C-alpha cells in the first residue's frame, strides 16, 4: 500500500482504525513494540502496565533497542496526555480478552482513541499462539514490513525439534512454568491459560498443570512444594515484577528444586513473532535434551 493512500486496520475488538496515510510514528504497549521490532518496525514510544516501574522492562522489550526509544510511563503515571506526547500517528495495545485495553485505564483508552487511531490485538487465553503471531504479522505488513520468511523457517525447525523430543519416550521430561513471588512462594502457571505453554503441551511435552486456587492463570505454592514436584525443566518468569532468582540463592527449597533441573528463562509477555517463538522453543528443546542427558 502506498504511504499516501488511505490506511485502515480492523483490530481484535472489531474496531476499524483509519488514517489518511500509513502511520509512521507508532506508540505501543511494550510487548507489541517488541513484536513489531521483530518485523523491522521500530516504535517511536512505549508504555508499560501496572506491573512495570518507571522504566521499560528489558525482558518484555526482547531485542528492541531501548536507547533512543521514548518510554511514556506505566500504571498511575500513564495518562492520555503522556501517551500522546510526541503526536503519535497510531497507538498499538493488547488485550487479554473482553476488549479491555491492557495497561490503560478505560477512560484513558477512550480519550486516546478519540484523538488517534488505536489498534488492540488479543493475546489472551482464547487465542492460539499461531493466531496471535498471524495478527501481529498482518499489522506489521499493513505498516510496511516485509514477510518474515527467515522467522517462519526457524519456527518450523524449532517446532519439528520439539515434536521429535516429545515423541521420544526416552527424552520425555516434566516441565513446570512458574513466576517467583517471594522468598517463600511462587506462582505456578496453569498451562491452559498461556498460549505459549498450551503450544508446548500441543507438541506433546509434559507440563505440570496445577489445579485449584482462585486464579485462572496461577496457583500459589511454597518453595518446598515446588521442590516436591521434581520437574526436570523449570520455565522461570524473568520479568522485572517477578522475584529475583538471585535473591533466592540461599533458599534451600529453591536450591533443591533447581538442583536437578534445567532452568529456562520464560517471558510470559514475549514478542509474538515467528523468530521470537522459535528462539524460545529452541531454548526449551536444549533444556529437555540436556535433562535427558542427565545434565543440570
């Protein structure tokens, strides 16, 4: 599409964002910005969620260079005026379902959408990982990006690698995804609530699936319980709002849980691109292979 022609994109709320030309100054939620960067589009500004601090989370940012990228704020510090400084031509956000814009107060989102096109893509548990990748790829192409053939090839290889491991009975290992909560406890992920974990399960990998608790996403457990699960591969949330693993260094139960396992950094808000998911799948495959060899 020529940059001077009418531009439009139908988002996952069913809202049609329009502009008299293809947007170039794009402000995004940090996960969306990291995804667009995977497609070669650098956002002009980023915003975070209520879980973020005064600066951008480098884990959520993935490979997106943060130097020179304006961080507009998060949580209570983020309002419409802050989000719109710099006169963006498009704002890209995410939702976890129901059309609620993640990271923005409803009034802020309404005010923003009255002044600038807003595209919201669904990354919630109702979407498959492939669907989320496809939607971001469609937006990237609408913004002028080329098709990511290299990422597609890498993803196909990583997927085949994991499927082969999952169907090798000798190599099957139990995986557990968690987010450290404190020195005393962790949030254990319920795989059905996370598209990337559901994908691993669909490949045939064995993920521990905690049941019960009030949350649909997490099950709260103490570290001795985590150790008792004896998972051979631990997918550990490394976002800034997670409790630091360095602070767990002297925790005996954590040391027991990790001593017989391979630990893989897990970003529940990873960039939604073929290349980013291929890299994650390859890290999981390496951990499963190493656990099968008896290494830790």
